C-alpha cells in the first residue's frame, strides 16, 4: 500500500486507531509460502507482500508478478524464465508465446498461450527453505541484535531439460521468497550431462517485461531509476569502484522491449524490459558431469513513491540479505605500524570504548610481507590487542596500481596494460594475483588479525591476456575475476574477518563502504568539515543503514590543509573534536579516526569517553534506521531521527545548531516508524519523562532550545 493511501486509511479510522498492518513496522504476519493450484497447472510464491505465479503447462513461465501491498500487477507480458548460450547455441528455459499485445496480460489468454518446441522444457520442481549463500561467522560484540542467516523464507526450483530429455544440458532455475520482505531472489544452475566439456557463452538470469510506471510519446525515454519505478533490481554481481548501488550494478539492465509494438513512446524505446545478465561472458567451461551456478538477482517491490519509505525498504533488504552489514565496530586508523605506536593506540582504544584498530595506508604496514619474523611481530600485536578486547587488522591496496606488463590487466583495444577503471590494475587471474591472495590468506591464518581494509577492490576490468592461469581470454576474464574476489571475501566472512571495502560488495561479504567520499573535503578548515560531515551522513543514509558507511576524521593532517584542517593537538581544538564525535556517534556512523592517539590529556579523554559512552548506551537504537529531518546547510538547525518499533527505546533524535547563537525552534517529529500510535514519552538528554499526544499523522511537535554551535538530543519510548 502506498504510504499516502496507508495514511489516508489511518486517518479514516480515527485518531489513535492502530494502523493497518505495515511490514516496515511489523513484518511478522507476512510469512512466505509456496502455493499450488493443480487445476490451473500453477505454482506461486506468496508472502502477502508480493506474489509470483508460474504456469507449468504447456511449459513453465511467470504469468503474474503482483504487488500485494498496492494491489497492482507488475508484469505485462510473458517471457522465458532464463536464456543461455551453450557452444554458440541459444536456448530459452520455458516461456509461452502467442500473447496478442504486450501492454498487459489478460488471464483469459493464458490457456491459449503456446510452447516453443525449441525451448528447454519444464520437467519438475522442488520446494524447501532458504539456504545460506555462504557461511557467516557472527561477531556478537559488533552487533546489537542477532539477525538470522539465511533470511528465513521458502525456496522453489523449476527444472528444465531439452525435449525428450535427450540433450546434454539441464538447467535449474532457483527462487527464494523471504518472510516479511517483498523481495524475490533468482539464480541458475547449468548442468553438463554430456561426456564432453561444454562452454556457457552467455546467460540471462532474469527477463521480466515490467509495467512502465510512466510513459511519454516523444523525446528520450524515461529513466526508470526514479521514484515511480515499481521494481528495484540488484545483484551480487556488483562492482565498479563506486559506492552506490545504482552505479555498481553491471548485471542489471533496463532495456527497450522489441515485442512491445503498442507502447506509447513513438521510437519504442521505453526501458521496461528488465534483464539481469553479465555485460560480457561468462564464457565458462563446464566439464562433463559438472555444473555452473550463476550470480543472484534480487527484486524488491516498492509500495510507495515517497523517498524515505523507499529507502527504508532498501535498507531492510540489505539487513536481511547481507546481515553482516549490521556489524558496526568503533574503529581507529593508526598511522604508524611501529609496535610501540600500535600498543599505545590499542591501550587508548580499550580505555575509551573503541573496538578495532586498523593499520592504515602510509603506516608502514605490509600485508604482503610473509617473512616469519614479520608475521610473528603482527601476531604478537594482534594477541596484545585481543587481550584488551580490540581487534587488529590492516590495509591493502589491490586495484589502481600497476604490477608489471605480465600481470596487469590487458586492454583489448591496445593489447597492452592501461585504460582500466583506475588506469592500471593487476588482473586477478594473473600469477601475481594468485600469490597475492595466497599471502592474504596466510596472513590472517598466522596472525589472528580479523579486519581487512581492502582498497581498490576489483572494479570490473576485463583482461585480454591469454597467458594468465586464472582465465582463458577476454570473454571469461570479468566472470573469473569476480569469482576470485567474491570467493575471497566469502572466505573472510566465514572466519569472522571484518571487511571495509570502498565498493558495493555487501552481498559478497563486505560490511562497509564510503558513506560520503571526497578526500579533499578533509583538508578544508575544521568548521567547514563539521557541516559537510553531517551532509554526507544525511545524503548517504537514504539507501544505506548507518553501519554500512564509513566517514573520516583527520586527527593529523591528511593530504594537505595544514593546521587549520587538523585536530591535533586535540586539547587545543576540543570543541571541534567534540562536534565531530557528536556528529558521528549521534548518527550511529563509525569513522576512521586517523592519527597516533585518541586523546592527549584527561579532559580530551573525558570528551571521547562521553560520546563513546553515549553510543554504547544507546547503541541498539543508533544502529537502527535513520529518518531524515533537515539537511545541514549552515543556516539553521539540522538533524535526524533513529527509529525501531521493536525496541523499548523506539526513537532517538539528534538536533544540531551550526550558528554562533542559541536557537529555539518548534520542530515536527515524524514518529510513524516508531510504531507508536497515540502517545509517546520523550526524555531530553536523559531528563524527566514527558508525555506527548501524537497528531493524526503520528507526529509530535516539540519546542527545542539549541545552544550556540551545539546540539541536543531526545529519546522516544512508550513509557
């Protein structure tokens, strides 16, 4: 149900009446099921939020994809369930033909649709429960809840084979639907039943003819990345050297539909055909009796055009599909890897409540150094840190550097290195890369370190070399490199190794990438950094949870700016340091505090402990979803509200004053997503409880006084 419709129904029910069931407040009623309709030869996935229906005769195909929250159909035309090319021959899995037009799908047409005799034929199905994509060793000290893994739900597998089961290829199409989440996952398993090797040239994991949310007659086609798109698609085949889901979606394509001749757009270029496929390859060899598993596509149905609600849905999906993103350790970047400097940093972190130390870039740390004495030294430091409750790890640069012409990615246009995403990059299928990943695994196994900051992760570069052992040539180079990097990250995740990766590798095991990233901003004068920091957090949390993005605090000079940009000596700039701590801990966002120490006197230490203590006390609500109140602009107050209807502390709001004079403001606080319906109890900075009556839109009006260049906060509860 769209939020506007939802709120109208709430208002119609009268003030104080409980709202209709909303999955973002209470997902419990929406259990996933597999339903069968033998009379219609159909099977369906349904959880009360979305329903996907498959017709099984005369072949299997999706014949309905319904948004049960809005009552709308998202499907307008039947397509094959998958498409593969094997040894140069294209094969469709299932599908039904004969639909007269492709604007909509009339159920009365279904009995007249026909099978393509050349398509792989549906042979049977299996049902079950969801299974983990890979092992996850949880770190409870970094979690405020115990999220399930895998996300609970149901699975359905449709099996296909050539007619008469006489061909060499069998294909399984897998689906998962999750409890309390309007998300369906899909992937393929391609099996070689022949006695000779075969090559999978290409694959389309998903093809959906989706309704167009809007259309125009002339001009360029509408971009469906906007708020009216009914279906959000993403996949674990994600990379690109970027820090947003839209930028790092190389396998998700919104295309024009050549069958849709009756669309409004005169050139017939409306991008309303969703295809999930790698941009190149995989050109993967499958041995006799072997199988290849594809990447996974995920489809999220939206029930609103409102930005906050759409963002909450996306954030809920990340929490379920990649629950390790909720690990949110308090971390420090130590700029020197000298043993005495590391121990000093560990001691200070333990004293003020930090949990992690990363030996940062430029510190002298070398994760590729496999000398026994070096590994023994790092192990000693990791043991020292562990004894104090601190996890130790470090930084490694992968892409955006050159190794040599023999190991770098080869540009197919020139036959030479260069022209990669970051200029030069080693190929992950090269001999150097094989040795690099061996060294990384050895490092973690022998030292006991448990965090990797992996800069310049694989950004999707292709490689035209035919001499690298990890791939055969250009067409399989992207697939093989993605398999290598995602396999390594999954190896780390299974061992409880925290991954800080500036790229969209969440579904492969990473916990954090950049929240807002412009390195030169941290060389600006201190007072300018304060506002930009809050802007970055505000902007970065529309589709990321607070724990999914890191920020940066240059305790010492970072890439210029001099004394005006840095905080050291800390005691001399304590008001600014406290503002940075309040900004970040008040948002539930962890920053890389880069320097040799966290405090330089008792007064500084007390300020750091104050804000780590604040975060630890309210950690559960601060790690919860963030509602955007007012973006920082340096002209008036700004702030945000954390909400979680499952906690006793339903909300926590932070309000900041960037001006050098006090402010008093009447502020509307939207409390719908706290789950409170009639009344709320607020406390101003742990003060006395105040009972407030909520308006019919579940908001509260508060009068707040904000000190000059200061802040205040309130908590919201039921009692």
